[in-house]
C-alpha cells in the first residue's frame, strides 16, 4: 500500500510539475530551413504517399504509464524537472527503474487502439518502441529491461511492438517505429562511475571510447531487431533524442540494411539536418508559414504524450482546426495518444477521436491528399487547401470551442467560380461576390463544428 500511495502522490505531483516544465525542452525545435531532399527515388515515393495521409497517431506507452507521469523525463537531472519533495535523486531513479517489476498491462488490446485511431480518421501510426528511459516495448535479446521480461512475460502478447504494428497494419495504416537514440538505462550512455547531470552521455566519449562503442553496438543491434523483418514492414523509422545524432550511433548502417529489405523506408533523425532527416518534425507547435518540403507537427492531445490521470484533452473542434491549419501550410499532424497502465486508450479520449473521425468522414476531402495553395489563409480562422489537379479549392473555417456557427463566411482571395458545396451536409450554396470579396451565407441550424466548403477556383 505504501508503494501504491507513493505512486498516487507522484502521479499528481509530476503531472502538475512536469507538464509545464516539459515545454521548456530546447533541443526539439521547429526547422523551417536546412532541409535536404532525399535522392533515393523509393524514399521520395514513400514520402509522397505519407504526405497524402495528413493525420496520424503518436503512441507513447512505457513505464511512465504505471504512475501516470510525464514520459521518462523525471529521471533526468535538469533544472526544469521537478520531483516530489523528500526524495533523493538516486532513490527516485531506482524507484522508477523498479516500475519494470510491476508493469503488467493485463488488458493490453492493440486492436482497441487501432480501432480508435481508424475511427478518428488517422492514417499512420508512430509507436514508441523505446523512450529515453531505455525500457523496451519489444522483446529485445540484448536487454532484460523490457516489457517482455517482467510480469508481462507470460502473456502471449509480451512482444508488444509486434502486436501493435500488426493491429494497425491490419487496418492499412502506414507503420512507424519511434526509437530513442539516448538510452539512460544503458551503462554505455549513463555510466554508473559518474553522476547523471543531464540528458546527455555522462562522460567524455573521447576519454572512454570503449564505453561509447559498446553503446553504439547495442543501439544498432536493437534497431536491426526492429527493422530487420521480425516486425514486418516498417515504413517510418522515427529517431528521437536530437542531442545526439543518428550518425553517432551508425544509423547509416541500419538504414542500408533496412532499405534493402524494405525499399523507401523513411528516416526521421529528428532535428538533425541532413540526409537522414527525410521529413522535419516541429514539436508542440505549428510553423508560422507554409513549408514546401515534407514536415509534420507532433502535438499532444492533452498536455503530455503519455497517459496521465484527468488529462485535459483538446476538443474535436480544436484538433480539427489545428489539422486544417497544418495541412494548409503543407504539413501532417501526428497527435499524441497515450494508453494507460492496463493497456487501453481511455474512453474519454476515444470519444473525442471518434468525433474527429465523424467530421473527417464528411469533410475529409478538404484534408486528405490535398496540396498547398497560394492564398491559404484569406481570413481569420479560415484555411484553404487544394486538390492535386488544381480543379478544386477547399475552405475550412476552424470553429472554436463554444463559438456559435456564423451566419456567413467572407474572405478575399482564393475566390470561387460558381456554386459552393458545403461538405458538412452536401448542400449547394450560391456565393455573393462584391469588390473582390466573396460572402457565403450558411444554412440555419447547422451542427456546431468546423465548416468545410469545396468550390472551383476562379482564374
């Protein structure tokens, strides 16, 4: 009971303390420039397919789900991190490692996750195979610090990643594997001879090349496990932890082998400009302008990536508005989904995801497989996308929470030619044009949700 009480206290303390502090992480930044286009035709083709999908799920699930705290970061010793008063750093870190002895997600059901994501209108998934704490959500032969080696070891689904990937693959999702290049549990990264002052290796790599080499070999071995066929086709290798580069751990060797097996696999060496960052990933923000090369905003659905109790999820209206802005600027949205310690996506989040998907089921033509257009933001809260053939424009009004449906929409630029279709209901509307401005009167008693219009653009 003392252990459970401690977990409860930590859940409240860390959920409140780390939520605000997490936003201070400075290594994950938006990169609007410095992009290097791939030269491999297969990678370019895969990127084009991915860009059409627009909306995906980023699933964080690991030890941090047991107490319901922010993912991994509480064991990193940096100024912005808070922990419960009265605990020592080493004692806390040992407590965190020992969560591996109690993590037993008896209700683990990846088909529930995949079903919720499909109903949300999501088209691709990025699953966290290993976060910075080093705890593996796959059955690695190179460590016992794994979901497959603890209390869950006797469960037929102990190789969690295998079942997650297959559940989403069965629903035709593009499959992505998140993998943290830093591993704070491995002695080749945080060596016990030294203290652990921050997120980086806690020793001088040049002074201990043997320690670092052991870490490089370990990392490559695990990446080869994930991308080498055991888990089926991996479309996206999503490498987190931009304070070390993929080249430092020999990612080029991994990619060469993986792409020989699965041509065109996308590499996302996050925030590391160069040939291994096939698309860029601004975190917790949206760029302030259109970006022509491939990119993705990774945003939390609540305040955190993983599950925390009483999470304040963004509404369906809010997410749809965010999605419209991102797509109009040329990007994709990957939204955080955090299953709980039992292995389920909680019902409160599922309901919101279904609401998003219900809207996309009627208005998704304005989102999926669209491209950017010059006049992409002609009025407040109005975002414009275009069909690939240029024959159709889509205007999305991002109705805010508690905002009533407006009687009409007006804007300049990106003007329609002829009638306008209200995608929400299928109604055909006649716009009024005056002095280079269009006004579309909306039907009365519309459902309070974002408004999507389609029309032929004027020349």
